[in-house]
């Protein structure tokens, strides 16, 4: 125990020692970060790190060659089998579990082994089908068509195992859910599922006339394998076309930069861009921190890791405007060491330069008590830490921080979502020309009584009343997510776990919980998500990724359609976006320049054996609703216009309507473009387009604007620029169009 404590202290000190060393050499900030990340990756490769099963697997393997005691050997085999699943050696895990079952001497031993064997077979089926023979239908719930397994050994054996378990324990909800999924992978659901264990209705279409999306990432070469991580869709080279950047959470996981070729294809330009050595990142966000008109990238790392292994730096990657990025973290004064997956960029003091707030985890099992960080932009490429001075140095198990102006006073506030049940609503009370300052109004807001362990959160105006509402999601679980999914599907009571909470803004500094009223009292377990308008009706829809690291958490990611700002309908099944694998970074974007938003999702779990391919869900177009696309360029406001408010007034079917948007990248763990695509329903013209610029709060208005245009509006210029990007048809590597024929096949 003493040695372990000494090791943990040393592990915690390594980042500081490494930083001291690299600061004294002559390498650039970028090179220093590459070296530091490599040093930290080497440090984390240890059995003390619970998210490094590889070294534990090797250790167990070596023990088996020297251990002869039966009981000890059984224990080592059991440990190795579990680790084999985590590192992606499913067949070896199956063989080990089968041997252990054959040697079991008691019902207790058998009861412990059977669920693990069933899961290993399920994972074997996924490996040989969904991963090694991946198609756009792989793991899409409910499984059908090309998603049905062609190599059926894994699922068939899993069915035998789960049937045996349920015979002995009929109320095992987890095994019942997984059994039904296994039948589905064989194309035998529901007809072949024994009636006593059938969960009916899993393949039933959800409501609302949503046309099915199609995952076309495999055809575009975007289906690279990755662990959990972040995703950004935005225009990084200012050519008018959306590019894609992703990250993976481990310090050995590379970033990927896919440049849009403007012809329906993408090219991986990661190496050329200089991102090769910049690894890790459970989340990434775009920002223009230096107001040069080029979208930079901020990477956050270390979340969930204990014993000092999460004490990792973030990375500020400057976009050089020539297709390359440079890590300027150290030169910018942003070097910190703390576990995080969340940050938010906003102009908190209204000076026209965007500042940075980083949410840091502080919890038992970590080395050091970390506080959240607020960095003030110094206008010269550097930042100053003003966390303590601004009363924003919150300490807690922080999972998400987001910024928005909830009281419409023109100053961005901060909402903090915590896994420890704590939440904070930091009202911005900065005075003109004064220092940045906040006061916590969570109790006064009416949200403080929510003590759920929450994760995904964002500000948005779901009902278009001009006031930003707050969504926050409970991700706490005491059982596997398979249990909760099965219980909910059977209409059984589910404890407070995995719920979504929606708080309506009362326009007076308080909020009302309208979750049940709008139909969002569902089990979701979101660890990533974002919002967008899939049908251009002007109301924001939502997509959630379920990133729980437990391999039994084989439940679909969820899509909810906003019906007139009054209720939400689960359209997961109809939309064909319910991937059963773990979703994290989510971005809504009009990638084809046609006024229709597609969805990119970074998919994969925490362990190397749970890596999975990303998805690009192509929206077939839900109707003929109109839209407008706006790229705002700040002058007094920050250049990217982050935090600027858009108000669009129009007449639809004889009735006056208003749609509101705020320039941001959207939700949690995933970043949509700063260019805002706004649906206006059946309106033939926009009566008035109003921009309230961030910082200065100056207002610009444009009247009688034609829809279906790409407008670039510069602050202070009373004439907008109309851009004309080419409409894209996505093509596979052979140059064949991949969109509409695939969509038609699913109708």
C-alpha cells in the first residue's frame, strides 16, 4: 500500500516535472506539447491506470505461465478474460470463459460466469460483423437489412447463454434486453424470440413522419475507428465548404482532419496539417481566439481518470490560415494540468475578444483539488487566469460548462453541470469597463433542487420565445444501461437514472421544469449531444449519444423531434439514427450546401476494444421548408460573432412567426458550425432579419430577405454578401453518388 501511494504521488508530479524540463529547451511551443503528451502517455501506461487494460492483460498472461494453484489460476483466467474483451480479443475471452464454465464447481461460480460469457459472445458478433464487415446499417437500432449479421456464431451462442440465464433468473432485465438484441442481429426478432422473454415493440416505427437518415461515412472514407472523443464540423480553410476534425480520448489516440474537396468527397489531411503528434482529447471545440478570421481548435483532456492520470493539459491549436495548425498553448499562457472534457468560449467582458472558461473535475480519488479556470483574452495571443478574482473558480465533479445569456442583459452567463449532483448558474455581473465578475444564482433560478448526477447540457431557445432555456441530462446509473432500456421498453418503473431535464426560462431569472409537460421524461443516459433543425420548421431538435463505458450498455443513441416548441417526440427508430454503439461528439451541419442539416457523430467507447467507426447520417430532406444560412463577421464584436443573437421574423401560412438563434457551436461533446442554418418553415420571404452583436449589443436589421441563400453579414455593413457554394452530392471512392439510392432502399 505504501509503495502504491508513493507511485501515485510520483505519477501526479510527472506533468510538472515534464513541463519544467521542456520549458528549458529551445523547442517551439508545438514541439514541447508533442513531447509532453508522449511523456504523459508513457506515464499512463501502467496497471495503476484503470483505463489501461492492455498492460493488465499482458501481466495476467504472464501469470498464467507460472501459476499452478487451481483457485489462483481460475482467478487469473477470469481477470484475463475480462481484460481480453476490453482490448478487443473477444475470441480469446470466449475461450477463457468457456474453460472457466467447464471447471465451475458451484452455482455461484456459474452465475458469475454466464453473463460474462454471453457478453463476450455478443462482442464477438459485433467484432466480426459491425466492425470488420462494417456497413452503413451496422448496429443501427432496430437492426435490419445490411445490419443483420452474416457471421452468426457470436449472436447464436449469446442467445443460448442468455436463455440459460433467464431460465434460472426470469427477472434478469439486463439479460432479457441483450437476448432480444441478439435475436435482432440474426433477423429473428420478434418472430423467434420465446414469448416469455420477448420485449415487444422494439422494431415499431416511431411517430411523426420523419424520413430515414442514412449513414454514409463508410462510403466517404470517414468511418475511421476511434475511441470516444470530440467532433467539429466547420469551415477551417474559409472556402465555403464544411470540413471535419475529430479527436480520441486516450493520449495515444490521433486527431483526424478531413478536408472537404468541394466535389462530394473528403481527404484526410491530418499529416499535412501538423496535427499528427497532437493526441488525446475527449472533446474539441472551434474558436477564433485571435480574431484573424480562421477557426482555431481547443482540445480538452483527462476526464474520468483518477490517481493523477487525468492531470493533463489542454491544447490551443492556432489555425495558421495555410492548412496547418500550431499548438500555442504554452506561449498563450494556457498550460494547466487537470482532468476535463469541457470548456466554453465567450466574450465575458464585452471587449470584442473571446475568453475561455474550462470546467475541471475535482473529486475523490484524484491527486490535487482542481478548480474551474477562467482565462481572460489579452488581445495579443495570450490569456490571463482570472478565475479566483471573478468568483468563477468552482470546485466539483464538473462534467459540462456552457455559456449563454439567460437574462438577456447582453452578457454571457455560465451553467455548470456536475456528476456530484451540484449545478451552478453563474450570472455575469461584469460592469462596463470593470473586471469580469460572476455571482452564483442556481438557488434563485429554481434549478438548484435538482441533485441528479448530470452531464450533457446546453442553453437554447426550444420554443422561440426569445429567452434561452436550459437542458441538462442525468447520466447516473447503478445498473447496466441494458437493464434500464429493458425496463423502460416493458413499461416497468425506472428509478431516476438517465433522465433528460428541460428548464423553461420564465423571463425573470427563474426556470420551470417542463420535462414531463413536453414529453422528455425518457431514459437517455446522454454523454454527448447537440441540437439542430432536421426539418427546417424553425424549432430545434436534439440528438443524444450514450457514451457509458460498460460493454453491456448496448442501447441506442436517441433523436427527439421538436413539435412546435410544445413537445418532443422520440423519432430514433424512424430516423434510423439509433446506433447501438457509444456516441460522443455530435454535430448538426449543412455539409452539402443544400439547406438541410446532416449529423456527424464520433462513436466509440473508453477502451481500445470498444473503438468504433464514426457516422455521417445523411438527411434525405424531410419536406420543402425554406431556410436561410448566415455567416456573421464581427468588427466590434469578436470576429466569429460568438454569442451574437439572430432574430428572424416572417409570415407562414398567414401567421406571424419569429425564430431565434444564438451563434455558438451548440451542445455538449461535439461542435456544429458557427455558420448558422435557420429553418423558416413555409415562409416565402423573411420580413425582418435582426442581428444583435455580441459585446456591443448594437443591432442591425435587414428587411424583405429572400430565403434559400447563404449570406455573409459583416457588423456595421448595411449590405450583406451572398455566397454561392456549389451544392454537393456525396460520392464514394469510385466517384459514384451515394446518397439518394441508399435512402430510397430504406423507404
